[in-house]
C-alpha cells in the first residue's frame, strides 16, 4: 500500500496511478472492476471503428452525438496500445468513449509465449482501465482473457461473479483447432470461478462448447466481428 501511495504522489505519473484512486485489489494485486452495464449491447464496434465514427461526427460538427454501441478491443494491440493509445493517452480515449453506449474492457494480449510478468501486467491493465472508466460513469462489461493453466491463478481476478462477461473469438482461439482444447479448458475454468449468467461472444459462437453452456442455462449472446460484418455487407450489395 505504501508503494501505491508513493506512486500516486509522484510528480510525473508514468504508471497511470491516478486510475487506482478508490480501487480495491485482489490478493494478486489485480484491481476489482465492477460490471456497471445494466443492459446488453445493441451493437458492438471496435476501437478503430469508434474512432472513425467519432472523427466523422466531428467533421459534421456534431460534437454531442451519441452512438448506441459498445466499444471493444478485439483487434491487434498496436491499434489501441502504444504512445498514442488508450493507456498512454487515456484522456483522449475517454473523450471518444463518452459518445458511445459503453465499453468491453481492453483485450491487452496475454499470449502463451509472453513472459509471466507481462501477462499479469496486461491483466492488471484490463481491470484498471475498466475500473477507471466505470468511475467516470461509463457502462462497463469485463473482457475475459486466459492462457495456459498457469494463468488461471490471476486471469479471472477482479471480475464480479454471476455477472455479464465478454469473450473474443476472432483471433486464434478457438478458431484454430490446435488451440481449441486449451480454449475449452479455460472456458470451463471461467464458468467454475465466475459463474456468469451471460457471456457475450465477439466473433463466431458456432462451437460445441457454447452450445453446452446454453444447455446449462447460461445466456450466450453473439456479435459478428469486423470481417463477418464486412462480408454480410458485401452480400447485401450483390
């Protein structure tokens, strides 16, 4: 706790410690991020799409616009993380986010071959950014990201039990057959630890593991990813 106080009082806050104010932490020092969304999203757009919508509305001089979609970050990290990304330029990120219905917390990567400290740090950032957004009045749904079994001891930390959570399936898992067993094992662990009543799927939900969860009474809510939406638009234009 003394270390956190020193960071908060430091002259140049390179650690985004201001986000910690008012937070409580798990035994692994992962911040708790409450689910503040009270309704399910009507639509989900990526951070890139959200920025495009924001810039277009500003060009139209519509600075008070509201877009009824949640923002997600199921895209390559370099598109939302980095020197001008949401973590290092959080004030600008919040300015954009306020125009949307809510946020699914960032999907900072926790790849299997990442060093363990980096995977823990990115889990920390997911929860801390979500906590900070919720503190600023944004409707928040927690993204859940796990890796191999050693990540189970912290990757579900800071997420309320029996709530709504979100998962992205647009990357390697479970689309790649080689990763599917690992994905299903982690999904089963998620259910055991968090007991969510609803799981939002960004990407394809056409996998037996999700059908099995529906049979258990868990509400599975799929949303098409960017590629699928683009394909659907092309089909309509034909």
